[in-house]
């Protein structure tokens, strides 16, 4: 069976906090206003990624994992919406973090109706999304390692029997 590693992007190899601060309306999310939160998330996803900064220790960890496990494929499994695929791939390529060996797996974008409202009542939680994606990956690959900055996502990987690193080094400033 082919082997792989799974890496998150934000908070793991990329500090996107400045862009998050400028676009994401977490108050709306906390108050249950799904429409306003998703509008802000859509803006964040499609905004210019040039303010995103590489997390050097995260990139070192990625390079170590590649060297240690020599995987056939490296999956970037991110909760970023798929509508931002081009910008995310560009950012990864601009920082020499993307090649033929890498696969980018992104959360499906939420659908909108003709007046621009999102057609959902509930958010697709990151943990559920990462569980669903990882189960699909495990059908074709032996997952040697998963790295994520969110404790809840790390628990998902651990519960699936995957060795996991919780990237807690990411309490980073906004600049």
C-alpha cells in the first residue's frame, strides 16, 4: 500500500492570522449568525494571500516528516474553502511547498442562492470534515503521520490510529 502524511496549513506551516483578522467575523459565528460568518469566510478565502507568512518551524517539521517517512504523497488537508484553491496553491508554490508529490484537499465551498445567501443552516465542522477526508485517504494510503494545530483535529487523527503531532508552536503574532 502507498504511504502518505497529512499536514494542515493554517497555524501549522502558514500564519494567516493577519488575513483572518481583516476578514473573518468570529462574532457572527459565536452568535450563530451563519450567513454573516460565511460571507466573511468567503471574503477571507478569496482575499489576497500575500500577507500570509511562512511558519519556519512548521516547514522544518514538514521537511523532517518527508525525510523520515519518505511518503508517496503529502496531503495538505485544510479547512480552507475550495473556492480559494488557486490562491492557496499559489501561496504554497511561491514558498516552494508544492510539487507533484503534494495533494491539496480543501473543504467544499458553501453554495449560494441567486441573491447571495448561503444555502445551509449549519456549518460543516472542521473535525467532521477532517474525519471524512482522512477515512477516504486511508482506503488508498497508509497514513504515517498527521500534523495539525487544532487539538480537536489531532484527536480525530489519533482516534483513527494515526501517529499525530499537535503543532502547538503557533501562538504567533499578527504581523
